[in-house]
């Protein structure tokens, strides 16, 4: 099972980006999916999560600006990021809890870099 993240880039403060993450492999079911981020010199933190049923949760720092969504048929999770701030600059990782032929796994994507200039 693999996760492939994409959509990062350089954007000015106040701008928007949409991150995508695709799950692939012999997947029977995907439970929770999430986006995390790690800024230089800081620990990785949870940005947003979404259950298979669509319930969401967000870090306080992104509430009202970021929206997580998923497409279960396509095995995709998205993160729409609006009103970006320089402090949102980080490597963004997707993560999912997956039931595969190997059992339950929690793979991570390779990370996609988001840079917000002031």
C-alpha cells in the first residue's frame, strides 16, 4: 500500500493551494485519512483528519482556512488551503489507516512542500 501526495508549491501569503493524496495497492478499505505537516525545526503535527463517514477535525491554527475532503471511490484525500500564511510553510504528509491483504496498515505519503512567502 502506498500514498502519493502532490500539489505543493510556492504561493504568496493570502493565496490558496490544493493538496491531493492518492492511495494505491491491494486495498480493501480505507478508514481514517489525515494530513500532517512538519515545519523546519519543529515536530510533525496533525493538520486535519477525516473519517470514512466524512467527519472532520482540524488543528486550531487552520480552522476556517483549510478544508479536508475525500473521495472513497478514487481512494483520494484532499486538503484545500486558503488564506495561506507564512507560518503554514512546511512539508505536508498524508496518512491513512488502510485494510489491505497484509492486514491493517498506516502508510505515509512522501510529503509535498508548501512554501508561503510574505
